[in-house]
C-alpha cells in the first residue's frame, strides 16, 4: 500500500518543488494537490468541513502548474490531483494540460476528479449545478477522444471536438489513471464504473459498508478486476492504515498541514513512521 500525501499548497506555504524533493528523498509515494480557482466572498454554500472555511482555500496554487514544478525535480514521485474540478475547465484545454503533465512526468500522473461543493465558484464558470456530474462525464469522454492514439471525434451533450491531431499523448493508452472523489452512492459508483479506475474518498467513513456495492456496480458494468480504493485527506494512525489495507486500499493519501516549510517538514518527520 503506497503512502502518499496531499496538501493545500498556497503562496504562503512550502513551495511545490521543495516539497516534492523532500517527499521523494524520504520515500513517500506521491503528492496530490486540490483545486479551487477562486472562493467567492459572498458565499452561501457551507464549508464541507463545517464552520468557517480555512484561509488556505482561497489561496491555493493551480495544481497543474505546481505539479509541473514537482515533476521537473523528481524521478519516482507519483503526482496527482485530489481533486480537479473538471466541470470548471474547458475540456480541450484540460486534455492538453493533463497529457503534457503526464508526458513531463513519464507517466506518473493520476487525474483525481471531483464534482465540487462550492455552488458559487462553479456558477462563475457557467456550471449548472444540477447537471455538473453529467457535464464531467461528457468532458471525460471528450478528453479521452483527444488522448486516443488515432484522431477521434466526440459529439456529446455538453461539448464536441472534431477528429484531431492532439499531442503529446498520455503514457498509458487511453489516458492516465483516473480516480473519482465523492461520497458513496449509486450515482457516484456508476460514474466510477463508467470511466474511472477507482474511488478517491475523503477519509474512510462508510467504506466497509459501501465497498461491496461499488464492486457490484463495477462488475455489472462489465469491468474486469476490482476498482482501486485510495482514501485521501487521511489523518493517520497505525490502526486506521491497517484497516484500509485490509479493505484492499492500494494507496492512502495523508493530509499535510498547509503551513510553512518548517511546519510541513515536521509533519513529514512524524509521518515517516508509517512508511
């Protein structure tokens, strides 16, 4: 079970290249970064963790730019988003960003995707909240058309692209590893089975009760094997990590504090026990 990390990197925290070097040197498996383009001040949507929204959410770095910096100073460290808000992107441009980052990192990139929680942020991108999941599914299909080895067209409900020359290609045929974040439910599991490689839940609440349903949905969709399970934003304890491993988790993403370089390095020293 690979031990990776996630952090809300901002203009006030440790820099991405410095963090990536430290992670690789210490033997951690990967670095996953979240995404918020902006946080509207006049926000009615409650923070997902309850209470006031932490300051770091309004200052996060662009994950694709930050991970590109990390890719150039590492050789083995896995890189990913946890999560990218695909609905808030132009799919053609995002396909190019993803493919370029995967090419730069020699296939080390994982596209963790989510549907968002901030209604106001999504609205500024023109996203209709009630159809955002279907929009993400359509944009994933469009991106896969551009990642295909031969020019492939896509004509979807929310967007289309002509058969095109689009390079670079991701290292893995068909696109990089894709994990879908979100709370357990029939719609989420259907999306995972349709176009992803596994589930990227926040923490581990309810995993035991829901994994069999995910596996059944996966099999009913005609998928081989089993979906990957990668709990993210985990505050670790030995018992918690052992439980995830027993459930079949292939990777666990530990949450680092969005602090200064010294704060983050102290957290890495503490987390080293789990390697």
